[in-house]
C-alpha cells in the first residue's frame, strides 16, 4: 500500500487547493492550507523512510505499464527533495498567513500556493518528459500569479520579465519534447535512457546541450540567469522565499535527473564544469556589487546553483552526492535568509543596507536568525554549508579538476565577504540617523500588507523553524550524507532506475 503514497504527493495539494477555492471563510481556507501541507510533509517522510536504502517506488497511473502510460517514480533522490521541500513549504505558508494578507487576496494566495506545491512535487516524481513539462507549467502558472500579487507598476514590469523569459523557456521545452519523441518514439525517461543509445552521437550531444539549455534557464545558470535578480526581489517576502528555495531547484533537479539518466558519463563534463565555474563566479560578483539585501541574496541563488552543477559535472558518486546534499542544504538556508530579510523590512520598511544599522541591539533575535544561515551559505564549519562544499570540493580533487576547485574556494570566500557586508551594514554598524530608525517605506515594486497584531511574533517563529532545520541538517550531516550517497549511487547506475520502471 505504500505505493499509494506516490500519487498522494500530487493529489493532496491539488485537493487542498480545490477545497480552499470552494470555501469563502478565510479561517477555513487557512486551516485547509495548513492541514494540506502538514499531510504532505507526513507522506513525504513516510516515503523517504521506505526508499532510504535505495528502493524505487513505481506507480503506473490507470494500470497502463511503462512506456505507454503515465509513470510516477520516487527514488531516494526524489524523496529527499520532497521531504525538505514540504518542510519549507509549511514554514513559509505559516509566515505568509501571519503577515496579514487582505481577505480577497488571501484566497488567491492560498489556492495558488498549494498548486505551486503540486507542480513542484510532480516535477520530482514524474517518470516521463512530457509530464515534466506539465509539472513545470503548473509551477510557472502558479508563480506568475504569486509574483504579481502586491506589486506596483515597477513590480509588474519586473514580473513581466520573469513571465516572458519563462514562457520562452517553456516553448523551448515543449519543442525539445517533440524533437526527442520524433528521434526516439518515446518520452518515458527510462525507455529514453535505452533508446538514446541507438541514435547518432551527434544527435545525442545536441539533445544533451538542449536539455542543459532549457533547464538551465529554470535553474538560473550562466548566462541564462539575468532575469532572476530583478524579478525575485519585487515579490512579497514569502513568495520570494519559496521561489528562492524551490523553483531554481526544480531546474537543477531536472538537469541532474536527465544528465545522469539519459547521458551518463564515466568522465567529468568540461561543458558542465565551465558553466558551473562561471555561474559561481558571476553570481557572487553580482552579489558583492549590490546594496539591497534581497538583491544580494538573489545573486547568491545563482552563485550557489553553480556548486550543485559542479558536483554533477564530476559524474562520480561522490560528486553527485555532494550536489544532492547541497540542494537539501540550500533549500532551507536560502529560504531562511529571505525570511529574515522580510522581518527586517517589516520592522524598518526597507531592505537597503545603507538605510539600516544597529539592528543587533534593536532586534537581537533577528540578528541571530540571520547569522546561522549566513555562516552556513558561506561554508563555515560546523554548519551544513561546510559539509556541502566539502563534498563537491572533494569530488573535484578526486577527479583532478583543480581549477574548478580553486574557483569554488574563491567564491566561498567572496560569499563570506558579502554576508559580512550585510552583517556589518545592517546589524553591527550604527544607524543612518544616530537616534532613529530609517522611516518606513514600501519596498520598490511592492505594496505592503498589514500584519495582524500577533503577526511579527508568528513570522519570527516561522523563520526560527527554518533556521532550526538548517541547524538540524548540520547536526545530522552524517546520516543525510549517507542518504545522499545512496541517492547518488542510484543516479550513477541508470540501469537500476530503468529496470524498476520498465519491469513488467
């Protein structure tokens, strides 16, 4: 019966969204949303416990066996991401509901948020290329609504950039699906893994680059990331936080899944190594040039994705395990940092570093909540970021790829410098006015909701929950690394996945 939990990861948020849409009372909608995401977390944990030793759960929807029907697949890799994504979705939902959303918009937010969760989960569990496209479209359709809520004219313009770029990427994706089907006669990922061995090397290499291009836009890889730093900061804080935590990881997940399953390699990929190095370097340099907390953090989304691609590029169990651990670590870390930025905006009305100062005395709890994920993303031991970076660096050394290792270490140092820039400017230095907090203002591109009286406390508690998850990943780094290694071993041996899906 455990197999029934596989489609439940998609059905639960869809049903929750439908119920939330049918009811009118805000308190009932809130209850439905929270219960839905709690159930989603419970299901994800149950599935992870089942597949932690490398088992693969396969469900053929409607009883149609692969490759003719729709196949849903959960392995250790997918289960890890389902679990950490569910936890973050719950914390951000509570943060958003505590922020004080207007009743007419709260209904839209709640329903759309649950559909976003459904799209993300479908991307993790789908076993065919066309339904991966469907999952991406569900996620993007929900994100178009969320990023456009509570925005002014400038925010709408930046949101339009996000929408147009992703529409282009979606068009390329469906064209790619058509090309793959024309060349192989199937879109089932497991069968594609077999049939791509029969096509010409030139066509296989072209398809590999096309996959990287399409999903690279979603992931924010160099040079395809230009839309991200402008679009993300204009959204409401919980929207930006969940985008930063999950949406780019869907792109990274698709890259790792397709590159290991469809284009396995026994040697490091020079193309991926170059892309990873440039993504890391350009992202962190962009962050150092910014004065706004949200823009700094947005550029760091780009930079940190480079580490994940670096681990994948080695095509070794250690490298892929490092990429997976990095994803699990980065989802709550980046979410926590954006939520902390939201707490600062809620208190001061601005996220500009030169308008802030002295927050270590005015908001010591917020300062502590920032310090933990900031140290982690910089790779300072004993936090989870250190283990994540150590994993990909060790893989690079084992593969004799010393140039990318050197780039990753330099970028880690520059990341620490950018976190120190925020710390000194916001928390340590004196305020702009010696005896006053900067006047409250609505962040550019945003119209601010009014929190309920207990809102700030609940928002702080939600942020603290995500920070505790960051700490827990660091404390449990050993077991999580073992899970990541198990997941990586399955990805490095595509035959296991193929036989599980195509078994009669």
